[in-house]
């Protein structure tokens, strides 16, 4: 059985955990399957107001680092992935 998020993902506060729960992401395994960008988009689709800091926090939680220490290059990769997911190329 998977551990609850609050016990297994340091760096995410109560509001972030509530957003994840509202989006149907209830454990670390679900977050890992989705990845930071897909989880961010699922939170957004659930009507929650995610900020980019939440995206950094999700990535940090998955990689074992504080959201403020997620490297600039990694943030750029996340933003490019987010942009591509939100605006797929036209056929």
C-alpha cells in the first residue's frame, strides 16, 4: 500500500497536498506515475489555482530537493514540457 503524500513528500505544505488530493492524486506512486508537469495540469483541470512555485515544489518533492533549489535548467525543461502539453503543435 502506498504511503500518504504528507508522510512521503517533504517540502509540500498543506495547501499543496490539498490541491493534489482535490485532483485525485493521493499517494507518492500516483505522483511519480504522472510526473510534475502532468500532476500540475491535473491540478489545474480540477479547478485549483496552481502557481509555478507548485510545479517546482512537485519536481523537488519527486527528486528530493527543496523547490527553491530546483536548478534553472530543470525549471526551463519543466516550462518547455508544460508549454508543449498545453499547446500541442498543429497538424
